[in-house]
């Protein structure tokens, strides 16, 4: 149903969505990353492997000029334990609800007051993402979502840092940073 094409590139998946060709009732997309795309993404993220990357979304027009992507995505990734470097598997399953507008759109600019102050509602909707031209690279969007969902400090099961002593002489009392200067003063 879609004229959009998946393009090959070495740093991850690429699937272009053309904003002007979206049907009135939206376009369902089932995206499954190929092996070479997963390998490229793993290399880009500097992790051992991306074993699965897929998404089930609906892409629809939003407020006459924008695009809304709603659905779910999932990924199985392998990272290295920060303590032992053993492989650590992580499954990511998240919901997508993103809005994109052309970069020249007034909707792309956040509201500011007369004095230039920016007011954001922490409970409100996010400011829409922007795109250039008429196309959005959904593969790049998925890559960013996976990168944001990665555990920043993956640890193998049961692994913890050993306690270490920051004060090698606890009975000697607190050592002043000026102790060396005091000893020099006494020598004179």
C-alpha cells in the first residue's frame, strides 16, 4: 500500500515516510529491521548486538501539515556488563506517540512570553519534532528510541561493585589538605 521504500545504510535501519502521501485514515506500518540494519545499529550504539527491532504503528496526518506516529515498538539488545563485560540481554517494549511538523511550521516553535521567557507544562504534550522536506526517516526515529531506552549501566545478574575504602587510615583522623604545608612550616 505504501510507495515508501526501505533504503540500505550501514548505521542502522532506514524507512522513509512521505508526509504528503498519507491516506486520510492513516497508514498502518509493520516494520521489521533486517539483519544488516540491526548490525549497523549495534555498531552505531557501540553494543554487541541488536537481535530484534520491530514496530507496529499507524502513521496519520496531524493538523493539516504534521505527521503523527502512534503504536508500539520492541527490541532485544545485548550490552556488556559494566563490571565484568559479560553479555547482558535487555528487552525493550514501548509505546510510540510522536508528532512531527515541517521545520518552518509555527507549531515547531515553542510559545514564549513577551519578555522571551519559555513556559513549558511538565504535564502537557511534548513540543513536536521537526522534519525537513516532505519525508521522515522512521528507521532513524526507531534508532533514537532504542538508544534512549538502553540501560546506561547494564549489570549481569547478581553482580555488584565491591566496597572500596576511600580513607586508607581511618584511625589517623581527617587529613587536612594543608597538612604538608604545616610540616614545611615546622621545618623552618
